[in-house]
């Protein structure tokens, strides 16, 4: 069935709290329904770490606390109207993470004091999610404990010992960031190695904080589940997103380090990335730890099956970022400053997907098949019958370009104007050469005055199974609204739109296109 949808992460929603959250979700779903949209694509929902990237989280299972709506907490009786009245002055189109975290966590801690820990739904949540929740809550409690205890120290004996062990793998700034940021490989040895008696002692010592993080996750999952049910009732499916890799400093790597290339001291020996490509001449050095696929195979890929299963609680369709990494992945030795000196290493191939299907049944998966692809990656995607992605912003250098709609060989594609890694369409078009602009206009037989809507129409009219449009293109925003610039470490993941950006006129235009092209 042909469908159309919008790509927007909830952090970009309007909100008086400085960051979008679940509280605006039902209004957005109503807009999708008015516009004839059947899909809502999001970015990963994980608890973001340093850098605020949805693709670097403290847990692959935990939700982002900043997405919890204080207004819903008021409805639940955990906050009062007075609690949420005095809000700092936030920017309306950019997220100021430091201010947001400070304000929202104060509200969460107030709500925590009123929460009923004997609630049956809460106890059920603890039981169903014990396999990840216990490790995550302890991880966060320990991390915050060491951040606090170390913040007034300077190159203590503990730090010098950590530096001596870490400097083989990281530069000086990274060593300091990890130590003073409470990275798990900087924990005391017994805790770092998860010795049973030490784990027990820290659970007792930090029990209050552990309960706080369990409460946070319960609220996130409760609020998101209600929103997802609301969307599904209106026949709108949510496309979730799974980063292929996890963060090095995460509860996942701390609790299951044998599944990764991490040595006995807790340091990565290899890092993930991609070679030089369209986005970066030096490649992208993501820095994530790489998987020990042999160990995953021995366990029947059970950890990955749990990961997919958990994502399907939050979404209806799963987009797997960097799908080509399952065929072969770019391995970079630790200590490299760029991704240039990496090498391709064979991945698990179809075996992992067969194991997942055996455990979970048929899962609706989208393969993010962008970047440096080879024939084997295409064969793997097609063998599994997974739809790939076509990005129109990549299309207009020549008439034989595979991203131009007239060159699509089949309909098993999701067609985008651009993704979260691209500039907005207006920003992209403004940077094209006059020759390319001419070809773009002639291809679509347009003036280019409303280039965002021209490209939207091209995506919706294509033979692709789905067409997905970033919210920035629907509103008609320029480069200032870009979500992410790959390879840039600062200033990303901050875009927000305002409530009056979406209106009946835009909804009508979207609905017209959906009806015209049978979506």
C-alpha cells in the first residue's frame, strides 16, 4: 500500500519547556491525519549522552527523559499547575540543552516524591523490563555519583591512574571527559568489572537514585505508549529508528562488554565509522565500539532480538541505521583522528536477520542503505526483501543517477526529499551550481520558486512504496533549520519548530498530493 509521512523527532515539537516532548504528540498526530499522512518517522528515542545525539545514548533500551511531558505529569497528579508556571525563557527554534536539563529534572524530582511505588502498572513495568532496567538505573546512578564526587578534584591519584591506562586509546581531552564525566571504564575496579558484592553495595548506597531512574523510565514508556496507541487508532504508523551501534559509555557495554571489542580494562580496541563519502572527505569517525559478532552468533543473536522487540513496543516499523554494516563494516583502530585509515570487515550478513525472524516472526524493517555500497550489500538487502532509501537531494548530477525517479527499478523504496543528515531542501537548492539548478528545474518543469514543494511533489508522485518528507521541507525552512551536519561535533540536534508553522493550508496541500498520487 502506498503511503506518505513526515519525518520529525519529538524534540523538535513546540513546547514552553525548551524542548519538544510527548505532550504535543497528539496535536501532531491530528495534523498528520488532516494531511492524509499515514506514517510518522522519528529518530532514535534513547537517553542521549554527551553531544545530545540520538545516535549516542546511555542505553539502547531506555527512553529519553527529556521527552517526558511535565503537562502530563500534572494530569497524573504528580505535579501541580503552580509547579509548571515559572518556566525559564527558552529559545523557540533552538534547544538549549543545559537549561532544559536543569529545569526539567527539577520537575521530575518533584514528581518522583509524589509517585506511588506500589502502583500495579509500575510493578508490572519493572518485571517486564528487568533485563535492561536494573543495569541502566544502576549505571546512571553510579555515573552521576562519580561526576559529583570528582567535580572539585584536579588530577587526583585516581585520575592519574586512569590517565595512565587510558592514554593509549584516547587523547588528553577525551581522557578528562571520560573521567570527569563518570564513564563506566573509570569506575573503581570492582564496580567496573561488576563484581557481585560490589554491585550489591552500590545498589544499597545509591538506592534512591536507582529508584528515580526507574520512575523516569516508567513515565517515559507510559506516556509514549499512550501516544503510540492514539496514532495507531488514527491508522498512523510510527517508523522507529535503531542505530546499528551503541555508545561506548553505556549500560549496554558495561553490562555485556563481551559482546563488543572492549578489553578487560574497559577500553575499546576498535571504533566504528565510515570511509570518505558524500558527507565528509575524511570519512566519519563515530567512535562507537564494534561488535564481537562471533559471541553474538554463539548466543543466537539474542541481544539483538531483544533490542528489536523492545523497539517494536515504541514503533510499528523499524528503520535500521547503517544497514550496510551487517554485510561489512568500517573498522578503525583506536587512537586514529579520522576514519581514513580504517578497513572493511565482514559482518554477520543474513544470519542475524534469520535469527531475529525465528524469535520474533516477520518484522517490518527498513534498510538505511546510503553511503559507500557494494554489490554484496544490495544483494543482502534484496535477499531479505527489505525496502531501501532514495534521497532526491542526491539525484540531480546526471540523468542516469539512481536516485532520479525515472531510474527506479522497483517500488520497494522509501523516497525522501532529504533526511536528518541532509540540509533542508531550500538550503540544499541555494548551494547548487547554476548548471545543476537548471537541470533540477527542467527535470520537474518548475520555476524553482517553491523548490521545497516541487521536491515534495516529486517524492509523493514517485513509484516508491512510501514517501517521507522532513518537517523542515513542509514548513519551508532554510539551512538554519538543519538537524545534523555529519562530522560536526557541535550545534546539531537543536532544531525546533513553532506551533503556528503548521496550519490548515499546509495540511490541505499534503492531503491533495496524497489523494492525487494514491497515497
